[in-house]
C-alpha cells in the first residue's frame, strides 16, 4: 500500500510541476506579447523625441498664415532679418510656461523678428496674445506648415538668418534657453 500511495503522490506532484511549467511558459509568452505591444505604442513618441525638425542649412519653407486679425502674413515679410520662428500651442503646458520668457526675449532683442505659429484656434490665439501682451505676430498654424517644418512637438524654435536659411533649432522654455538657442550656444 505504501508504494502505491507514493506513486500516486509522485504522479500528482509531477502533474502539478508540469502544470506550473505550462503556466510559466504561457506567462512568459504573454509578457513578450505585451512588451511588443507597449514598444509599438511608444514608437511614435520615440520618433518624435529623436526628431529635431529640419536640418540647419535648409531653406525655411515659405508660408502665408493668418494673423490675429485674419490678415495673411508671409515669411518673406521678414527677409533680411534674423527670425526666431516659434511653434506653440495654447493647450501645451510647456508653451504656457514659455510665453512670458518669449515675451521678455522679444522685448530685450528687437533686432530679432519673433514670429509665433500657434496651433490654437483664432480665439485661443487672441486670448493668449492678449493675456501675455505679445507685440510680435501670432499666426494661426495649420497641419501643412507644421508638417513642412517637421515640428516634433511644442514649444519648438527655428532660428533663421536674413536669407531665410535655418541656422539652429530646438526645444526651449526659459529665456536663457531661448537666448542660448539664438546665440548658438549649447
């Protein structure tokens, strides 16, 4: 009797071990699937974070976008001047933090033409410009211009020379970051 009981227990134990092994294999397979799905979902963010917009030396794409009064403003209007082209959005928390710093930069550097392309509606853009007291053009952006400039996110800046050639680009929030970008300092 003792031998058969031991055999039954061994068979039972073997069955439990096999079930645990099957469960672990299934768990590992599922975890691998979830990892692939998570990486696939994060890929657009990874691409955006690795994107730095258009390369320095590239001629800035031309555009004519409506300003706060609905009048078209062309990039050609600023020919011969250094331009700080800012892509922003009223719904972007980093942009809301950046606005007063950009206003201070524009006030302290009148030699640089500051132009903001904002992804907000006309009403949102007017409200931001009024609240912040912007004295520079705020233009209503669109997907075509954002795509042409390969804007990876906001707030994103381009520094253009007098011929409209991109010299530098990058993200900035604080005034010292904006100044460093314009000056070409890292």
